[in-house]
C-alpha cells in the first residue's frame, strides 16, 4: 500500500505530500527529495539520527529486538554454521556460495594474496612504535597507487576484482603492521592454509619457530571476524560510501574507512576494555570500580558494557561469550589475573540491579578484547583486527553503491548560522575584537 506524509509550512500554508517508502524491515522512510523544490527547505538531522542515507540490501539490524541479519541470514546461524570467508562471499554476492563457487572464490583470493614487494618498504618509513592503525591507514592508501590508472570503477569486472583484492590483501597489510612493531621479518601468505590460519601464521610464525595454530583459537578468531564483518551504515561505512560517491579510488576509500574506525567513539572500545582491566589490576579492586561506575559524579564507566543501538542485548555478544569462555579454559598465560577480573565483572554485571535495570549487558567489545588478548594479539592491534573484519563490509557496501541506479555524489546540506553579508574592511581601519 502506498501512502504519503503531509508536510505543512505553517508560515506560508503551503503543503507537500511526501511519499513513504517501506523496506523489508525497519522504520518506513519519508522521501523528502522534493522538499527543497516545493518548500525551499532542507531537513536538519545532526548525526543522521533519523536519516536513511541510502537503500541497502546487505545488513539489517534491530537494536530493540537484538536482531542482526546479513543478506537475510541471522548472525546466530552464520556464526554457528559458516566461516568468515563464506560470510565475505555472502556480503559481496548476496547469496551463500555452492561448494564450487566457494572453491573458485578461494582460488581467486589465493591468486591475489601477495602484495608488491615495494609496498613492504612503506612500513620502514614508520617508527617502530607507530600505532598500527596509523600504519594501516597509510599502507592501505598506498595500495591505491598500484591500482589506479588501470582500474575502471565503472567496469563491473574491475569492481569485483577490487573487492577480491581488498579481501585477499587486508590480512597481509594487518599482519605486517604487527611484524613491523615486533621487528620480525614479514611472512608471506600461504595458499595451503585457511583464511584465519594463514593470518595467524603471518602474525606469529618466525623463521626459527613455526606457528602451530590451536583449533579453539582459530575458531574464536574466525567467529570474531564474522561478528565484525558488517554493521550497516555506521560512521566508517558511511565514510567509505561518501568517499566512494566522489568516485575516489576504492583502496583510498577503504583507507578513509580505517581513519574513521580509529576514532575512540567507534572502533576503540575493545582496546578500552583491556586498558580498564589493567587499571583495575586486582580482583580485590573490583568493588571500588563498580562503585565508581554507579556514581553519577564520576565519569568512569565500565568499558564493554552497554550499547547505543542494542538495548536488550547485543546478539553478537551472546554468540561470542561461549567461545570466549572456552578459549579462557584452554589458554594458560601470564594474563590470567586479567581474565579473572573480566569474568568477575561479567558475573557482577549480570546480577547487579544497577546493570540489570539499565540493560547494561557485556557487549561484543568486552569479549572480543579478552579473546584477542588470549590469542596473544597486542592491544594496539585490536582496532586493526576490527578493520580487517570490516573491510569485507566496507567493500560490499561500496560495490552496492556503485551498482545503484540512484547513485550520486553525497552532498549534505547545512543550516548556516554565520554572519550576514558585510563589507571588507581594510586592515588599517580594523578594530581589535
Ligand atoms: N557503565 C556504567 N553505567 C553505564 C554504562 C557503563 N558502561 N553505560 C551506560 N551507563 C548508565 C548511564 O550512566 C545511564 O545511567 P542513568 O540512567 O542512571 O543516568 C544509563 O546507563 C543509560 O546510559 P546512556 O548513556 O543513556 O546510554 P547510551 O546509549 O547513551 O550509551 C554507550 C551507550 C555504549 C555509549 C555506553 O553504554 C558506554 O559508554 N559504554 C561503555 C563504552 C563501550 O563499551 N562502548 C562500546 C559500545 S559497542 C560498539 C560497537 O558496537 O561497535
């Protein structure tokens, strides 16, 4: 059923009928495209809290109900039955692959899992202690110089090839950020290993010591990548779309997404969880920190608890919790006191009235921070891991935008609140303000 919403300008009495568009799920949207032509007005929505910036068929999330779907498949089912590479395929092509399609996809990625030797030299320009996210931004941006003149973003085959290159090369770039910090030699990709095993091998194998992956560790990381692969139109994804809408080089667009993800308000929460656990230091200090978290006059919050969108529970946190617990049972590390603090915090938050009343459940970042720590991945690399997973979502959203017949350059409007027109005053006549 088609219907409209009437918008009336009470100053002039003029009215327009705006069509309402209904998607598969979620709030219907008011099509305001004619608003400026008809009423000479824009809409004002800082932070795009009620603005749908695009149509998308990739991911749906409902924060109230705790639902997350990729191409219609519930995240719980993907987490249980699928793997990250298959989810990449699903995000890119819209359907789950047959066995043959999956094999072809893997073979194709393997053909692209090297980077130009010259690219490796870019890393040496960074200090040994440079933040890996700053390195990843630079190196991903540098990829654009290898795929620019010959890349025609208007050609569907070139776009598909770009998507495969992104998925094949991001693990290499990410692992080499770590190797640079450690001062270890870079490790090449291996076609005989699965996506996650290969990544762990590039991270942790050494010329004198091969890396033998642990099955629980591989599964935990695979799950973590699945859970972070896409999350609809968040800040970094919107950045990729906006840069892409200017027909910028897609590798540079991914670099722009990484820039946004690095923001503390976006991808930095799992890092903050580990910093907080370090600050708590000893389980005996937990009551003090819980007291501080409840104190209105204290800005301290329990990192990894609560979510802006998921108000009942974060479906991703539910899935990852079990794997986190399994992994902690298997690993035997010097970080055990930190994990004890984490498990006690989780227990308190699930039982304490303050947290229950406010629906402050442990979120996906709480568990992912702990998992990454248990895997031996340093805290500074956490957002890099997030970027690695999310690059599949970013490039799928870029592809979708490029194929959209309504595609045009993004150009938000503004409400100008500056000075009215005034005349230029020569410097000799200006008064100090
Ligand atoms: N610790 C203690 N109290 C909290 C916390 C917390 N982590 N989060 C919210 N509250 C309290 C808050 O003080 C308020 O209490 P009251 O009603 O008495 O005033 C109530 O809960 C509601 O809080 P809110 O600020 O209205 O909630 P919000 O939706 O604006 O904030 C949040 C959501 C994620 C920013 C916040 O919960 C928070 O700061 N959490 C810690 C940081 C964190 O883990 N962030 C990662 C989120 S997941 C990111 C992703 O999915 O990519």
